[in-house]
C-alpha cells in the first residue's frame, strides 16, 4: 500500500498528538522533506506561464506536484485516484475559461473533500471572500510568493486533523494506521460503515463517548454524510414514515455510532428542504440564487445519495444528478427510496458520479463535467423532471461496459467522452440502442445496468430540465393530435404488465420548455417507462413520463423485472421523433 | 526582479520558453482587441490573464499597466483602453528585451557559475 504523508506523519512519535519530534534537528529537516515529498499537490491554471511558474515554485518547496491547465482534466485526475493515492491538496486559479475556479472548488469539496487553495491576480476583497465562502481553505493573490507556498501543507494537516481516524495519539496510532491500510479493502467490499466513511466523517464510530463529551466543550464537529450513511438515514426515514420521522427515532433506527441527534436533525432538515425544492419543480433554469446554489447542490446530493452504497471510489457520494424541476410526484417516497446495492460502482459509479456533478453545475451554464469513465463532458443546465424521475429510481448497479453508442447529438460516445453531452440524448439511434437492451427480456440485471447508465447519462445531460420541460411542452402540443395520443395510450396499455397499475399524474414539469426537440420521444415513452421501471428495481413507484398526453403515470411496480414491451413502444408514432434536440445544445 | 531571480537561476531555460510563449500571445490579444473594440468584457479577461502572468514573473510595471487598462475597460473607456494598450505594448517590449538580455547573460556565464548562483 502506498504510504501517504499521513502514515509518515502519524508514525512520528511526538510527545504531543501528531507532532513530530523535533528534538533531532537533522532528522526533523529530513522528515520535513520526505513529508512534503509525499504531499501530492494538484495545480490548475489555464495560463501555461503561470502554471509553469507555480509548478516550479512548488517543486522548489519540495512538494510532489502535478500541473494541469484544464479544470476538467484536473477533475478527471482527482476522480481517477483511489483513496490512498488521492491528491492531498489542490491549488487552482480562479479565472479559467473552461470552468470557473469556484465551481471546481465546490466540486472538489463535495466529491473529494480535499483542501483547495484559490489563486488569482484578482485581489478584490469580494472575490476573495467568495472564494472562502465557496469553501476554499485559502486564497492567494498573484504573484504568489514562495513563502506562501511553503506553508500550504498546514492546510492539509489542518483538514485531516478533524478526521478522527487521523487523531494521532499513542493509543490510536495503530488503530488509525491499520484503518488506513484497511481502508482500501474495506471500501471495496463496503463492509464496514465506520471505516468507509472514516475518511470522510469527522465523527467516527471511533470515539462516540468522546463525541458527546466534546460536543459541549469544543466546536461541534461536522459530520460528513457519506453515501452509506445517507442511505441508512433514508431507509430509517422511510421506515418510520417521512411524516413521523423525528431525529431521535431516525437515530435509533439507523443504529450508527458516532452521530448525534443533532446531526440527524440537521440532516433531516436539509433533506426535507431538498424534498420540498424537488417538489416545487420550478422552471428555474438559471441560477436561482448564488448563495443558495451551493446548499442547493448539497441538498440534492442529500436526496440523491440514495443507496449510493458501497461506492469504493473516493468520488464521494453524489451519484445522482439533482434537478431543479421535479414536479410533485404522487409518491415523494420515490425520492428517498434506498436504491440497493450500487454494486461495483467502478466506471458506472464514476459515470454517475460525474454525472451528478455535471448537473450539479446546473446553475452555472458552464459546460463541463467529464464522466470519468467515459470522459463525457456534459452541458450543464437544469435537469428535467422526467430525468429526475428516472434518476431517482436508478438502480445503481452500474455496469462497467456501457454498451451504448448513443450517437446523435447527445450521449454520443459515452466511451470516448469527446462529445458534449447534449440533452437531446435521446436520438433515434438511442432508441435503437435502448430497445436493443431489452431483447424480449434479457436478464433484468443486465438491462438494469444499461438502463441505469443510460439514465445516468441522460441525467447527466446538463439540460435535462429543459428536456423535461420541453417534452412537456411538446406533449402539450401533441395533445392536439388525437391519433398519436390514442395510439400511445393503446400502446401504453400493454405496458402495464401484471404488477403495474397506472396512476396518471399531472406532471406539469414536462410542459414547460417549448424548445426541446429531443430524442426522448424517440426512446419512445414506453422505453422511458421501461427505463424508470427498471431503474426502480426495488419495487418502488415508477414515474413514467407519458409524453403523449403530458401526464406522468405512476406505476406501482412490485418487482424489479424488466417489462419488455419494447415492441409496443417501437410502434409509437414517430411524430415525436423530431421533438427534442432542437433547443438542446 | 529579485523575486524572479529566486527560481530563475534554476529554471531559466524553462522561463525562456515561457517568454517566447507570452510574446505571441500578447500580440494576439492586442490584435483581438483592435478587431473587436467593443468587446470590453473579453478584453478584460485577456488583460486579467496577462496581468497574472506579468505579476507572476515579476513584471511590476506591466502589471500596473494592466490594472490601468482593466480600469479603463470597466469604464468602457475606449480611448483610455487604446492608450493603455499602447503603453502596455511598450512595457512588454521592454520587458522582453530585458529578459532576453538576462537570459543571454546567464547562458554566457556558464553552467558552473549558474550552479554557484543557485546555491544562494
């Protein structure tokens, strides 16, 4: 196992907690150097000149530097690295063409939770404060003096100090080291909650007593809600019933050490808020409020962290995209449905993860967000309610081999990741691909996987809200056409196989944006329905976007089986074919 | 330029490269501005980058001029911008000259001397 700086650090037996012994000067200097050499710094700056200078300076300070000019590349690198190998610190310029420095900052904070230092020639107080507000642990003004860089390691240590795992006292030393080495495996099999989010959680199951003692004496430690923890939370909430869920009960049901009632309470509040926002399903396609964006994003991550169970990657827990416009669904429960077993998140996980972040960039309008395995940049924009539905029901057992070659202007090249992900994912070819997924009913597992990825991709498309909205608009337009509607309904009927009961719900979300001509219709609502159903593996409610009549049907889905009525859907009118994509960029 | 010297000694080759890069870029940027005189926002962006570069390599005068130019941009002062841009060009030319001279000198001094210098 690669030894990060932490191992070395904790190996020092200082008299105090975590302090190296500087009794021996020479040894101290050498230790410092080797310590620094193990500090992996990622430098990001679009200006090659500045980047080179920064890199040079950092090297001069003996750091282990990696320099990239593009924020997207930086994100890819960060996502690709495992826990033990992950960067310790990111230094990023504020002013970058492909992605705003603050966005990168937020993403890194959300996904990897490693310290980020902002860098800029801009010394306006406003900008500096903005940086700190977005979570930067420091803001350096160019020209950056060498001395400033010499001490950036302090930020790394400071950050890790809050991590109980890294509490370096004599007793805990072995424990923490063992945990670190065990981390890799633990995260793989997702066995141990504690260990899994020990890296993230400030409060660990480690010292629950300490926690309660400390709560009053020291600043309450922020708990990091890992995917697993959140899943437990959501499960507990649903078990109790969202209306009757009180922190104390939730805490009891969750049965996790190391979190207090207060933690649960605040998390519950955020969860509720997020649900509310979800149900408001606004058409806000632009940044609703700058200050709110961040919390909004986090809210969504709360909601969407459903069942992001054993995700081994350090990518954090944001698997699902969040959407800003989700219309009231009959069952809000769907949002909180614990999705089972993400399974080997692997690429798929990364995909979704990246997807989340793509959408998390909803308000920025920037186009970024590579999906790591596919490296698929996606346009950002509000997500559609439809997609939201799908997303929420994603069975996150992502399949590594994403088979789709979704051509057209959308998912195009999931694997190459070279083309911008356009909301108009759903192209004709997509339809074909999707249908091919259910060759009469293939192993639902496989289909689930693919669908998941599909929806993941779909979800990732930045303008999903737009799509959703526009779908609705189109749907509304379509309403005029009697024939297609009829056809559709007829065809939808067979779709209601066995366990399904259809409960039409007015999903106005669909009807907002007029411009989307997407291939979604190509997928043919039936497919979409299937998608959602599949995604819904766990037997929860499925919201099928019934495009033809602009309503969303909720299918009570008892099993996770795929309903393969692809033939029926195939026949769906091609009128919708040219629907979307138009306005999609 | 003391700040510059700190690492220039060790990395002067690389810095030379950088200089070569900056020059053409700068020219581009000026041209761009001439073409689209009304695009203040874009200019502001470019100038910001340039300012960053300037400050990073210790070109204080250049940086100051950039600040002035930025201010003009903010005020949409086309004339002011033009003047500033001219000044900047001159500053840049001077800077380039000086750096080139410096690099040449370093080269002449030879590797041994350089080693001595870097130890400082």
